[in-house]
């Protein structure tokens, strides 16, 4: 019998989604001169309890190129999904990696 | 840190925390915790080589400070279901940072108050370096259940089989269905004969909006929403509020798609045209191998005039 952990920060299972994605083997593309972390997102869908075994899968879900008068950029969106022992999706984390350079 | 004020309304400040100076130690501890040893975050020379004023504060560290402050601001039976942070500008070691959260919307749900917040980090010079949002779910106190909730009743929730599967239907996807779906969207211009089916990898792929055509409620295969017309107030408006879909893979001709429908949210809000009753249903589309094809959420609202009660 396990008991709920209580209130967890939404970042608890995956504090840095970008680092997690890369550590799980995904390549972080750098198309242009600079490479930055553009943002993170965390969603809790189900509670988790101590002792539970969780599974995570990382993938790239979107890539987008943009050109403005000042910059051109390429954004790669990584996603880490976490499932519990019952196969239920419990959390989703996303990271936006942005590579950019000034338009000459 | 104080707990969330009892009276929550748009504009309520949940917290404002000032950190006089980001220390290199903060970043080194964070780097060790998350296994991120990028020198840009702790080595002045590495930062200078990239034209920066000093080691750059990790974006997710700032997000984690916000997350921790949110946890401390609410009671233990609350839930923080979502946090989004956009990293707009870099902050550097030595900078003074302010972390803030403010309520933007309060939505009464059946068991909870959904509290939407704006979060931000203000860096040197008063510039916003992180902006984003968070969603908190706070349990409603007993006395709050009836207060303000004039439309949602337990009978209504039971009729919808609220929170559990309300129905499960299976549909075979055929090419002529897709052609009819395409024709229903608009006439096919001879100069722009948009194909109803896109061929990809040898498979005929349905358009991404096709999930709506196999929604059991829209098809009247699942007809359990009749109670909304039994609410004792006149209907003065309403319609589709939103549709969302997330695909694991496309729907293709030949698929046998099983759609499981559940009503996951029923709540009300005050709208310009009256008291709005929202019903949100979630569909999970699976294939013959029981693998998920897509998940969708669809919200509908009906507006009632509470100033006038229908005759029984």
C-alpha cells in the first residue's frame, strides 16, 4: 500500500526537459550560430506515489524555421512523457531549443 | 510565505519574492542536480567567449524557483497541474531577480477551483526575463459547492457518467467517408482540387480534422446530453467552445478506430450572454492493436438566463 506523495512541484519528475531529452539520446540540433533554451512546460495529469516505477520516453514533436528582418531561427520542441505502472500517462514535459543568428 | 488568500480573484498576488543576488553556487548546485555541465552556466571565460557578461542563469532553475514558490503558496491538498515558462532574456550571476505570480482567472469546477496564474521573473533594469503561466486546482470548501454553482447538479454529473467512460464506439474508415467529409467542408474548385485523401508512405491519410467526424456525440451515437434542455432556465446562447487534438499517428483508410468518450469537466462561468454551462468531453481513439491514434478534447457551452425561470 503506497500513500500519495502530497503536493509536488510540477517540475519534480523532469526538472530540465532539454537536458533530459539529450541524456536520453536525442540530438539537439544547432542550425545557426547561437543555441539557447527558449522555454519549458510541465503538465501533471495523474498523482504519483513513493515506490512507483515510472517510464519516460523522449521525442522531438516539432521543428519550425523562421526568418524575420533581424533573425533567422530554427526551433526544436522536445517532449518527455512519463507513464506509471498501470500504463497511464502521468506527466508531460516539453522544452523549446532555439538556434538562431542575425540576418546579414 | 503565506498561503493563498481566501478571496481569490483576477489580480490577486500569490507571491513576490526578491533574490538580491544570484550566486554562482545556485547554478553549480543546479548543474549537479540536473546533470547539466554546460560551461556557459558556471565559467566566466566560456561566457565571455560567447560575448556574454557572465555565467548565464539556467532557465529551468528560474522555473523551478517559481514552481517551489507556487507549492509553498498553496495548501497541501491543492494540485499544480501545469507550468509554462518562456525564457525571454538571459540573467547573469550577480543579478537581482524578482519572482512573481498573480491570479488571472478563477474558474469554479465541480470539486475544485481552477486558478489560472501569470508567472514572471523580473531581472536587472526591470525587464521581464521569464513570462508564463500556471494552473492550480484548489479543493472547494463545502460551503463553496453551492455558492455560485446554479446549473451543475449531481444528477447532471451522474447522467454524464462524469469522470468515467460514457460510451465506446468503433468506426471503420473508408475512402468514401473521407470524400464525403471533404465535400461537406466546401465545394471542390476544379483549379484547386484539394484531395480528400493524402497518400503518405503508401497509406491514404485522413485530414487532421477528421477526428471530429468520428466523435460519437456529434454522430448522435452517444446521446446523453439531453439534460441540458431540462435545466429550468431559458437558453439564450451557446455553441462550440474549443476543439483540441493530439495525434500519435494519422488516421488512415482501412483503420478500425475505437473511440472511448468520457466527460472530464463540467463547470459554469459568468458570461456576457448569461450563465455559461461548459461540458468538456475527452475522446481516446485506438486502433485494432489497442494502440492510441489520437486524444481529443471538445468543449461546448450553453448560456442560460438565470433571471427567468422556466415554468415546470
